[in-house]
C-alpha cells in the first residue's frame, strides 16, 4: 500500500504497477493482432503468406533496435525510454487501423436485391457477360491492393516501441525492489503478460461479431453472416481500443525518476562484501546497480569476441539453441493459424474461434507454465532433472497431438469444386447452367435444398429470385434438380450450406484435446528455461539470454508465419479476385489437405527437435560429469570456504539474483 509521501518515488507500488499495465497493454495488442488475421486477409484480399509477412513484421521492428535499446537505454533515463516505447506502440497500433478510414466501404459480390422495391437486379442467369453488368457486384476499391502496407508498417512500429519495455522495465524493478519483494513484483508483472492475451482474444471475438462498416451501412442490406467466408468484422475498432490502452500505459513512466533509492536500514547486512559489491555507499541512501562495465568502447569490443567465442563453444547451449529454434517455429506457426484452422476445418466463425483461444487455450498454457515451476521447486530438480522433465512433457504432448490428425471433417460439398453436378470430374460449368453466361471468378455461394453449396446462383442455374437482402430465395434452379432426390424442389438460399452434424460432434473433443496437450507441453516451459540458465557460466547469462532471444525471433518469429501461410495457400480450392484482376483471398480450402499440411508441418518440426534432444542428453551428461570431476579435484579448501558462507549465501540468493549467491551452483553444473 502506498503511504503518504513527499515524493512520488517513495510510493513503492507505482513502478511495478506501471510496468504491469505496460505488459498488459503490449500483450493485449499483440494477441489482438493474431485474432484479426482472417479479417485482414479478407478485407485486403491478400493470401495467407502475406498475412505471415505482416505478422512477422513485429519481430523485424524489434530486431532493428533491440541491441541499441538494451545497451544505451540502460544508461539513460529508463522510465522515459519505456514511456517513449509505449507511445510508439500506440501510434503503430493506430496506424494499423488507419486503412479502414481511407479505403472506403467494404463491398461484396452478391446477387441479392438491396431492397424490396429495387429494380436494378438482373436475372441470376444473365445472357451477357456478368463482369460488366452484374448488379450489386462492387469490388473493393483498387487502393485496397496496397492498404496492407500500412498494417505492415504499423506492426513494425509496434515492434520498435515494445523493445525497451521488458529489458529496461525488469531491470528497473529489480534495481529498486527489496530482496524479499523482487520475485513477487516481477512475478506480478509476468502475470499481466499472460492475462493480456486473454483479453486480446476476447476483444477479437467481440469485434469479429460486428460488421466492418457498422454505423455506415444499413445492416438490413448486409446479405452475409459472421459464418460466411466473405464476412469481415470491425477489425479496426479493436486496434483503436488497444492503441488507447497502450497510450495510457505511457503516462505513469513520465513521472518516475531515473533511479529509485532504498533506505540503508532495509539493505541486508548479512551478505559478504564480495556479495554486496554492487551496493554503492552513501550517507543516507544506497542504490542497487548492475556490475561494473568496461570503461570504454575499445575495452568492450576487445572483450566481446572472446566472450561470444566462449558462449558458442558450449555444446549444451548450442544444442539447446537449435532445439528451441525448431520448436519455436512449430509453436509460432501453429498459434498464428490456429483460429483460422478452427474456422476452416470445423466451420466455426472467427468470433467463436477467438473466444475459444482466449478463454480456453491461453489459460491452459499459463496454468501449465506455473505448474511446471511448482513441480521444479517441490522436487528440487537439478539440471538433468529439468532436462528430462521438459523433454518428457514435450514428448507426451506430441503423442497427444497426433490424435488431431484423426479428428477430421469432410470437405464442404460445393458443386463444381468438391463434388460434380453429374457424377463426373468436378467442373464449374455443366449442361444445367450452360445457358447462362456465368463468371468463374465470383464467389456468391447459395445453398440448394439438396444440401449442396453452389458457387453462385448463376452456376446453380437459377432463373429468378424473390425477397430481398438476407431473405432472398432463388427459384427454378436447374442444377439443384440434378442432385435432388425430390423432383420440383428447385430453390436455393444465400450462403453456404451448414456442416454435417458429425463435424459438430467431433469439435468438442478437438477442444478438450487441444487444452490438455497445451497444458502438458507448457509444463516443460519453466524447467526448459532453467536449463538454459544453469548450463551457462554466471558471467555469460545475460549474453546467452540475448543471443537466445535474437536467434528465436530471427529464425522462428519472422519466417514461421510466412512459410506456414504459403503452405496453407497451396490447399485453396477457390480464390477470390480483385478488381484489377489479381488473385485475392481464398474463399474455400480443401479441409483434408489443410489439416494434413498444417498439422503435419507442426508435428514434423517437433519430430526433428526430438532427435536433437537425444544428442543433447548425451552432451549434457558428459558436461555434468566433467564439472563434477573438476569440483572433486579442486581440493577441500574451496569446499570448506563454501560451507562457511552457506547460510548467508542462501539468505542473499534473491537479493543478488544477477550475481547468483547460491554456494553449490558449481557442483550442480
């Protein structure tokens, strides 16, 4: 609780509360970006691989400045650097939403009349080229071709702004906090980074239900529903909300000082002088600061190459790095396109897919990571124990994930694409629609009374229509009669036919297995991270973590969404087209092929990582034996010295986390 104080800096709750809010804001906007992937794809008529480029642009922005910010930011006014980062993040988020206000209204290709008194409709079966005379068909403005560039640049700006929040914020809190409170404060901050994605996906679910041009169009004239492949929700609205929250998170940091003092009587005096060498003497106040750095750039450059050589010469670290890069490729690709997989394979709306991600998957992952830390603490797992636990949970989750391959749904029955009109090879044109000059490019699906979807009323051979808007019914559809067992039932309604009941029955089992596998895999997250920390010499930890972050973002965060998207594009059965003639967004996928390439690539990458893990165990075992042998040959003098310092070292462990006061670390390694 914050007591009355003369200065803002003596209120102990403000720094961690401010940082927690910033963590929440950046996690919310990041997860909201994931939730809008299909909306952006449809709005800008772009394929999945371009969406992957947009998604990876955040990492590009982050990598552009991470080295500069991490080094120079620590020497400047850290709270103000964080505040500037939050402002850049908010501007980037607003920039992503900007195309909505300059691109014009979203128009879809439709054969439905806009009103009951409308006379502009032509027959669903035109006798002239529909490309020029089709009523109601107004493709999005040609400017939409390049509007996704603004989204790309906005996400790059988000990545740049996010860079200082974590390294500078955590170090600021650790420098300020008392020993008994540091872990609590940092744990609270990390918790906010888990809660943020929950709200991000829930916000994505809410906005996906709202039509993109809400407030500008009469909803009675909108002929599609949220389950339609052409539906675009109010994606821009969530970015405005996320941008505002991020901008608000910058405010408190402007009022925080460059450093936060701690009274002398609250310092722990039981640590040895060597253990407390980072405490700066003062008559009234003492400040925590990081270990001394080389005095000049020349010395830093001179020490850098040997340090990197020493790090990269550690075989355990190199294998760990390779394993995590491969597994991160699998994880990032899977998470990025999982909502889309739920939409396409199980016929769920974008809103429901995002809701399930936010309310089921994310909490399961958070609970798994927390439980993994509890298990490691309770059973006091060493370096080999942590490695075995992380590998075991990952392997169990892998075997559970194999069952996803069996949870399949049949392709939607679409005449001329997945099923034929007459029993021969599928073709969009048949005798039943040969008298109509239909376009093969348009996607205006109707559901025949026979349960088969037709690409358009024209290709269904419909001769007339009644009603207007969503209530439009097409009559005398000759192609419907061919597959209909009841003669005379020749009507069709707007939209695709619903999925079979068998697909709806299997979907809950998919969700249950998804939650269970996510939880089990996440159990190994914390032990896996501790393996990274423990296999490195204390003086190399910071560099090791930095290289790990750089490698995973460069070799996984950027490429994974791109090649996953490109492979998913190969399963498209019907592409939409832009006004200028280029290929747009996919309207319908081969769900069987989609399942195989999406799950196959995810599981294949993890399979490769397991082979590296086997090699890693052999190297780790040899590393531990070598360290134990080294400890035994050191003689009893060092052991006796360590025993004398055991009590004070254990007490100081959290207080000087960066220097690692644990007396038996060398024997564990």
